[in-house]
C-alpha cells in the first residue's frame, strides 16, 4: 500500500494531497510499517499512527523510523551522570510498535535495523551487530562495525578493517569505509575460561561437579522460541576445545534443549537429559506459564529482577529454587570423579547470584562459563571466578 507522505512544511501528513489528521507538529517523517511515523512536538520525538495520535506517552531526544518492527530512540540517562563535556549523558535503545523497550542494553550509538540486524556501539564493550531480540548476532565485539551489505559487513579490530559473515567469521581484509561514523576506542575481549585452571589448582577433594552454560548458540530474533536453537560452528569448536582442557568426565547431564545436549556431548562424548537442569528446571513448577513469560520478556531483565526478589510466573522463589538446584548438583556427584552439568544462562546466573552474592546487575555468564563444586568429605565448596564459597 502507499503510505501518506509528509506535507511540504513537514508539520503533518497528506494522502492524495489532503491532510489525514488535524494535529500539526513541529516536524514529521515518513510512515513505515507497521503504519507509524516519527513526529516531534515541543517536548520531543515520539511515534504517531495514521490518526496522528501518539502511540505512547514517552518523549525522546530522537526517534528513528520503524524497520523490522523496531525503532531506535535516544534518551537522557535518568541519573546524575554527566558526559565528559558536562552535559547530561544520553543513550540509544530500541522500542517496539507499542513503545515497549526491546532488549536490556543501552548504547552510545545505534543504527536502524535492516534485514533483522543493526549496528550498535556500547560504552564499555565496543561495537557489534545485534538481532531484533537485542542479542548479539555473533559472540564478539569490535572497535567499529558497519551495516551488512549482502552477507558480509566491515568490522575493525586490532589488526584493522576486515569483512565478516553473519556468523562472525572473518572473510578477509577490507578497505577503510568511506563514511563519517564515529571511530570506536573500546573493545571487549572475552576473558579466558577459568574452569580448567580451577580444576587443576584444587586438590584433596573426593568429588567435583562442573556446572556451565551451554556453548555459543544461534541468536534469537524477536518473537522466536528457543528450544530448538543449535550451537553455531564456533560454539561446537569451543565446546570441543573446552572438553579437551578438562580431566576425564565420568558422566554428563544436560537440559534436554538441543544446544545443551550438543554441548555436553561434544565435551564428554555422551550425555543424559536432566529435567532439573532445564525444561523445566529446578526453579520452575509451572512450565506453561513460565514459558509464556520467557517468550515475551528478555531473559537478562527477568533474572536480574528475580535475583532482587521478584516473583516470576511459574517459578519458585529464587532462594528455594537455588536450594533445589544445588541439592540436585550435589546428588549427581560420584566419588573420585568429575561430573559435568550443562544448563541455561537463567539457571546458571540465578544459582551463582544466590550462592555467591553477586548481583549480575552489570554482568552476565558467558557461553561455557560457570562454576565448580568440590566435595571434601561432608563439606562442599563452590569456586567461581576469583571467589570460593562454602555451600
């Protein structure tokens, strides 16, 4: 269909030369699917429908055009934080057609979505491509990124500009882009997985249990379910390498989700599906209501609120769920052997948060990250990152 177009003075929209609503704004831009246009009044930018009415109450410093059912917006950080020049700090994030935020991240700059992918720059992590679910398209950050052109995009790391594909794999060197994007100065490099060193550095225990999140999986898009997401090629390679760095695994258990079973099998050779590690898991008593909730909310925001005491649909209280989870991990231990358990980020973060006191307000568990439980007679010790905790 043909959308209405901005009037010559860009204060309203016309269809076949006639105004489609009475309201007049300081500025309007073109309509885009699903029938929304950015408009500006004295309070800021927002989006309007075909009747000229705002579709939400918020006002922003900037509102982008909708693409892939998402629009970027720019807002002032609601705190006392100031930028280096003394002005209020600003951030970009994405909203849906109802004005609800997509994902949990905020960025120093964000681009429009095209074919389900957008370029973003994060204050501490660097630049990357994300999906409409707010997830990284691939598990890596760069100094700079540019939009995909077909199946390749320019990125810049320590060695300069290069092309990558949508899996994040390098295709070859690239010329500097001919544009005026800001030049990034930060890049998050994944930390070395500490679990192999933790295992090697501890002695005298009579049993150990390794609890990890699965390896890198395919990214989520907005509205997708995730039970059948499989590991990426890089995830498979990382799982094999991780397994080679560990002592012999006597037994492996995993959530029956495809990505968890794949991870356990690549590390240990075989695995047994375990419903307390996921689907539904030790934290959940009503799988249907919890699944619906996870389908409409991002996991990071859910679990951060859970750790702060929020009641989640179909979930036990976080402390009770963690007690159930920990008791199960202890129950699978075998004398003189190492056992592997593979779960999801939601349960790895929930248990680590409760057992160590870490808030995860500005942190998350990466792929293949987790902790180790050591049993010394009747005493259990949890080792995670730099800390040791009696549990």
